[in-house]
C-alpha cells in the first residue's frame, strides 16, 4: 500500500471520463485506487503496485494518461527530477524550468525526439517516460541544462550518444 499526493486539478485526469482511466489502471494492475482529497492510496502488492504508483505519479505530474499507461509495457520507465534540488528562489525556479522547456518548447521537444521519450515540466518537477536507455539519456540532458550547460552542447551530447547506439 502506498500514498501519492496529486494536485486537485489532476484528479479528474486520473479518473477519466466516467471513471474510464481509473478502471483501466485497476484492471491492468490488479490494484485498487482510492482517491480522497488530493491523495491516492494504492492497494496492491509487488510489481503491479510499483508500476501503478509510477503511473499515478506520472499523471499527477502532468502526463497525458495515454502516455503514462505505456509504463505497463516492458522496458518503459518513469523518472522524476525535483527542481527544488537545483534552485534557491522562485525566480531561479522559473529560469531553470524555462531552460528545460526552451523557447516555444523547443528544448523539451528536441530532447524528447533525440531520446525517444516524453517529457513533462509541471510545477516543481520534470517527468520523463520512455525506454530505460532513453530515460537515462534524457535525464542526463535535463540535468546538464539545469546545471547551466548550453543547449547546443546538450543536443550535441545526445546526437553523439544516439550515434554510438547508447
């Protein structure tokens, strides 16, 4: 059993139209989701509960449920980076979030395309969903941006990594 906080504006997304998303998660994971006042309790055991926790957390952090449900597929993983670890003020938070998103969403899109991952910047977190290798590379790219690397050097790193088959 585990508990996950979920922003109130994301509860409807987790439930889905007529409860369809919640039912689908419960059916596929053999876990029960109990949603109450900004918290989700996951009743289940083992790997099913672990995957369900990641799916609920991904939806809570801004992912479309269709993308989050890919975590049921073998070889897919979810990684979350907390911006609190990289900032000292609200102004710094906005700047760092902006570096990861890029002008018109370009940085977020390029990193996602080069690593074949999905990236969500939501509140004080950055979420990544994709294959294990893709998530590892995307996380490294995001961490480099958060630590001040130039966008061009991060893109070059990803292109080189992709060319080496990593």
